C-alpha cells in the first residue's frame, strides 16, 4: 500500500473518530473540551506553517489570536454585525497586524524576530488595559452572539475548519512554496545567494499563518462569548509552541495531535489537585527530552511504514 493512501486513510479515520466521540459518550463537558482542543489545533497548525517550515520561531502568535478575537467582539457587539462576519474580519485584522509587525521584524537575525513578536503581543495586552473604556479592560468584551446555538454543531463546525485548514496548509507545505520555506530554514544565506526573495516568502508565510490564527481567535470568541486581554498573554503563545513540539514540528498535521493530547491531559489531571501542574510539567519534560522530534508525527511515520511494508513510497 502506498504511503499517501495510508495518510489519507489515517486522516479520514481520525476525523471520523473525533466527530463521533461526542455522539458515543453524549457528554456536554467532552464537547467543550474537544472544541477547545480543535481551536488550539487551528492555532498550532497556523504557527507550524510559518515557524516550523522557515525556522523563524514566533513567540508572539497570541498577537494574531487576540486581534482576531477582539475584531470579532467589536464587530458583533459594538457595530451589531452578523456573527458570521467575524471569521473574515478576524482574518483581515490579523493579516493587517502581520504586515505591520512583519516588515520591520522579519529582517532581524537570530532570536530578535521572536523577541520582537513577543513584545508586540505584550504591548497589545497592555493597550487593551490602558484603553479600558473602549475595550472593557480586564473584563474584556462580553455578550458576543454564538455562531451556532448547539454546542455539538459548533464543535463540528470548528472541526471542519480545522480539517480544511490542515488540508490547505499541508498541501502548501508539500508544494514548491513549502520546499522554498524549508530551504530557507536550512540555509537562508544560500537561498538569498540563489536569487530568492526570502523576505517575500517569509512575509507571505507570516500573513498566511496570522490569517488562520485570527480566524481561530474569532472562533474562540464566539465559543467563550467574550474576549479578554488574557488572549494576548505570553502563556498562550508558549502553550501553542509546546503543542507543536509535542506533536512534531514542521509536519503540519502533528500539532493537531499535540493540541488534542495536551488539552485532554490538562483535563484528566484535574483530579490530582495541587499536584496537577507538577505532573503535567514532568510529563512534558519527559516527552520533550526523550522525543525531541515530537510524539504524534514520528509515531504515525513509524506506523505507516510498518503497514506499508518495505519498498513503499
């Protein structure tokens, strides 16, 4: 059996299982956990597309998430627009901030790009608090209209968007475009010497990454029915990066497994009480130490090779 056929079969089975879980267990709590995991999956996949492929780690991904969420909140509560306009509005707002932040920062070398993006997220969080009369301050924006009344239907919507996002970004990662991004990660100087406009490719990948992060932020706003400055927090970006590393960096599909695994782990460890954070941290350290390439994507690679047999392509 060809490896690509196995990949498609595995993807279909995984999506079918995720879609059927709420029907099997009939739990509103499980639907909520899976919805949050799927939204984190969108954020993780979007981060991996830019940072995983180019090697330019973005420590301020929460900037695009928060901007998308606030755009949805303002559009729906202040201007009274239909809730469904929040998705394109969140993407557009995130793209705008990606352009503003990307042009001056993507030329920076070493860790300075990551630190610059981190600073952007921190500044936006402070601005949301300073202009509290317009933004609601720490309480944020409340009273956002839900996209769908049924939690199950909303989960299926988020899952469908996650699948579409992963399929699109995965296709781009395998295309000529993706090969150039990986080449930039391997040796940026050589790519530049070969005549490639690496700033253009990095800028375009940041815009695409930001667009899907902003859409995920809008979905999160309509799930929580409110937004707060906490979305811009450094912890949000660190959580997403951790999910990507656990799932398998630069694989596109791996971060979905990382998001699902860590979200479920967080919920399962609630029974440990005050020991929850310690157990969670130790588990993460063990995974990252013994599996530096990640857990989900490398595991699937091994399974598919065994199923395909020797000589499969």
